[in-house]
């Protein structure tokens, strides 16, 4: 009987934690939608804001949240990242994340913007642009982005449920970083934001 009670408590706590995680992702999605309704922050035209009904997303899947091993670059070399325009912003390859997802081992470069690190609000932000097998089918052809925080230790949390689109997915007037080929994932990341109507 005691074992049954303990199992019942364990499964109840697990269900509560799973729901709390799902709620946190939905809150992230709601916040993203609010930003796109904001006439100051939104990449959408005023006409498109009026028609905006909110993004669509893959179902929340905790299997796409991973704790990756993180190896910092000892002497980061400035990296000029290509964009959809002639602009070439400078980043450092801040470190390399390695992890296993859906049975596949991945290695991705994590970047830090030279420009954003001079801003107090963004000085601890890292950038993960990536492509995967969903691009052009379920998700934006040009890949997706994740914002991360500089970790305290030698691991970093990567949650693909928070993957979002470049602004160029909505408005070609923007200059968007193109995910480097090193961050092309040979699997389908069925998490995060889905395809949006192509910008005119």
C-alpha cells in the first residue's frame, strides 16, 4: 500500500510539473503575440497588425527541451554573419553546445552579438540561429532563432519550444541573420513557431 501511495504522489507531482512547464511555454507564446500586436515593437505593417490573429505553434513537447553540454570558446574569434541584406553584423562564437535529441547527437554554435553585449539589457544574451528539416514545409524557409542566457556552469538549457521566426518571415524590409551551415540540424524540430504567410 505504501508503494502505491508513493507512486501516486510521484505521478501527481510529475503531472503538476508537466502542466507548469506547458503553462510557461504558453505564456511565452502569448507574450510573443502581444509584441506583434504592439505598433511600436511589431515587425508587421500597420495593415498586417490589424489582421494579425496570433501565431500558430507546434504542440508543446518537453522532449524538445534539452540540457546541453556547453564548451566556451577560450579565445573567441569574431565572426561576420551573413544576412538577407548587405549588412554583416559581427558575432563571437561564444561556445559550442552538444546534446542528444530524438536519438541524434547534435553540435551547434552559440553566438554573442558584439553590438548587443554593449547594451545593459542584452549583455548576457546569446543567440542560436538554426535550420532543420521542417524548414519550407512546416516552418519558415530561412530557419528560426532562439535567445539564450550565458550559463553559470558548463551546461546550457536549449528549449526549441521557444523557437521564433526572423522578422524577414513577416517583412522583407528587415535585415535578418542567416543561420550558418554549421547549425543545420539533420532532423525535424517539430517545436516552436510554425510557418506564417510569406511577406509581400
